[in-house]
C-alpha cells in the first residue's frame, strides 16, 4: 500500500501502544496458567496476533469483552498446526513450550521469518530429546524434551533464552541455563521474562551468567495483569515532538521502566529538545537541533527514527557499532540509509560507523519501507521536516507492530492519503 504523507504534524497527545514484548510473554504464560487471566483490552498487532493464534491452536480460548482481554487456559494435547507468520518472538517462545509439553506439531512461518536462521534453537532442543524434522520450515516436531544443562553461546538470541525460561519449569527435572560472556545481546528482555514469570508464581534463581530452574513448577494465574506502554514504538512520537514547536505528549509511558529503549530520552535531550514528564505523561517539545552520537548496539530498534533526527541536526551525528543492523530483519542499515538518501539527507558509512550531516530540511520524495515497520514509521516522521510530500511505498508494514499508527498520526494533525 502506498501513502502520500504531507509535512503536516502539528502536535497534541497520543496514548502509547502496549508493549509488544510484554504482550507476547503475557499470552504464552497465561495459556499455561491454572485458571483465567485477564488484562485491559488493546489492539493486537500482527506479531502478537501470531502468538495469540498459537495458543488458541494449543487449546486456550481468548475472550474480548467489556474492555478486557481474558485468557482461558487449556492444553488439549492434540497434534497442532501452528503458523508463526513473520514473528520471530512467537517462534522462539512457542517452540520450547511445545517441546516441554511434548506436543506433536507442524510449525510454519511466512517468507521473512523463513529466511532467518533458527539452527541454534533447533540444535539445543534436539540435544535435549525433542524431535524436529529439520531446521528449515515447515518443522515437524514431536516427543517431549527433558531438563538438564543448557549452554547458551553468542550465536543464540535472547529470545531463545526467554523461550527456555518459560518452558523448563514445566519439566519434571531441574535445569540450568548457562550463558557465555556477552551471549545475551539484550539483557533487559531476560529481566522482563523473569519478572513476569514471578507474577505467574514461577521461580528462577539467577547467579551471574547461570539460571537455575526448578522442575515441576505450576503457572498460577495472577488474576489481572497490566501491560505497560512500549517505549520503542512510542519513540516515533517522541522524536516527532522533538521536531515540533508545539510539542507532543505521549500518555502511558513509565519513566521508571527498565525497557532499554527508554534511552530515547537521552538522545532527544542531546538533540536539544525540551523534556517534561508527570506521572505517565511524557512531553517533548522542539527547541535546538544539535548533533549527537549513538551506540547503535544498545538500542538497534531506535536507529531509523534517530537517523531522521540526525538528518536535520546542526552538524554531524555519529552512529557507531552498526554492523548488527545488517542482519536485523530487512538489513535495517541499508534500508534506512536508502530511505534517507532518497529524501535528500547526507549520509556516509565508514567501517562500523555511520555519519549523518544535518540540513535544515529534507527534500521529500518517493521512498520504500522495504517491508520494515520501523522504516515505515521513520519515513512518516521524516515527512514532518520535508519541503515536499513523502510518497511511502509499503506503508502498511506498520501492521507488524503498531496497526493504528496512521490513526494516531492523524490525531497529531498529520495528513496521510492513500496514493492510487
């Protein structure tokens, strides 16, 4: 789908979308609980819907009523046919759970996820007794895995560790997960998993790089559980606020959150914007536009929209430790650079760093999201500082994480038109 996006955002207030990371974990843990679990209603993005579809297939029921989402857990034990779509989190969380439950399953995925390697997860599950036909989709699985010692090296993403932490308490044996130094690229996500497991009555003992998991644990329903606002997805509005004289307020963000992408506030402060927050209201208003430096390895999901800020900053901004962006979904380094260059930005890559020299305004023009939800959102925010409209090809990529992004964009005065 192609959208024409005008240089039009004025300002206002939007509600932060719910944390996608928390939603995935909530759904799977609720499906394993002893009785119903509920949370306040929110719109499922494509990735979260993939997880919801998986737990329905396993036997759970999801009810949407009176502003609540209720999960009625049930494990049917029947053979299942599940499709993880393009959600890596869904796949890496649900596979260990299927293995721990000993469910016979066919596991499919859409093309983008099929392109991503999953050999490490395949290997470690097979080493512990689970039978998988091959590391390539579709996977045909069966037999129950067993507990024991799990060694995690740098080739395994933190999502795999989360999947194991959710699954291993279900086994009769005790287990340990030992990670090599720097093996977990995003320790926040492991902390998030352990914190939510505690809310479901699951105990994980952590000493340094080793996790001790007692077997025969039961998931106990916490009753009601809140899902927090998503700093990563809200970054688009916070950066838009930094480019707006009127300013933008995002409601529903916890400034005490341990989410890594809360670091967006530090970068916006370096950029020179004015930041205020009261309770869960975070307000950003544009002021100066100063250059800044970013270690991309710490918050890779923020890269596209921060690159937009840098493209209109005074002076040159440096983004370093960028190499992992090349293997991030759609090669996010190249797709972001291509998008910025087509809009008229000055970008230079040297080794493991990228330099963006700012200018007062970008030109505008035709760009593509390359199927990447974060590129689509960044391009929409870039339209705010363009002399001409932005024609965005693949604008509907936002459905992966933020299905009502353009609705909220219009709330802030943005003009978005379907281009025919």
